[in-house]
C-alpha cells in the first residue's frame, strides 16, 4: 500500500481542550497516516505534537514558507517552500492566487504562508500532486462555513481536489471519529 496522507491545519488561537483533542487525534491517526501541516503555533503545532507523542516522528511532512520561519520547537525535518525559479513555486503561486480573494493586497510574507498551504494539501511534488485523504482544521469560519485566514486556502484547495474536510472547532472526538471512520473503511484500514 502506498503512503496515505492527511492535512492538519488551523488557527493559531486554540483552546486547551482543542489542543488536547488535536494531539490525541493526531497520535491515533499516526497508526495509518502521514500528517501534512505547517510549523505555526496553535493547531499546526498540536497536530505535530500528536505525531511526536506517537513515537514515530517520521510520520509527518511539515512545510514552512522560508528557512528562518520561527514556529514550534518540535524535532524533525521541515520542508521549505521551493525557490521562485522552480515549477513547484510557480504552481503554489498559481493555486494561491486563484484561491485567495485579495491576493494582491497581501505582503510577501503572507503570500508565502498561503503558498506553503498548497503543499499541505497536495504534497511535495506539485507536478504530480498526491492530495491528502482528508483535511482536519480547527478554525473560526465565515458566514459560508469556510475557515478564515491561511486555513481557508488549504480548505478551498482541498475542496477543489474533492478532499473531504472537517472543522473540529466545537466538535467532540466522537464526531471527529464519525467523519474519519468511512475514510478508514474506504482505504481498508478498519472493518466496516
């Protein structure tokens, strides 16, 4: 079986209860899936901490927008956004421009953060993307139910690639499991 991935992203502003939920869910998911996330404080760090706590710190792909990006202190490899003269960079730029409603108003740093989110859903090689099996987010939403901020970019890209998305904010572990269970069954990871 080839590697299976999921995207774990969200707000920097999370509650202690949300932190605990994401850590435990990520730890449980590391049995089957490789996490794709960033290194930002909050939700990204909680998901990554769960993988670290699982004892298999290699079950993650952590993308950062630039080499000196200051995120959490969790050990492990990070993947830096490709150079501007690369095909991968051009593809992140194309997707991010398409998805962000006010792209031209963003600072260079904000643009790179959104570009990094493209990899969190599609993986390292954007010429041959391998979309995540699902996306878990923890974020506030707009009037349409879509997450705000950088999480929105990952969420909208996932929807474009028919990746199932679930916002865990305000949800129980049971509701999260009910979302994930059919994906586990579909991939033959648990019995129906």
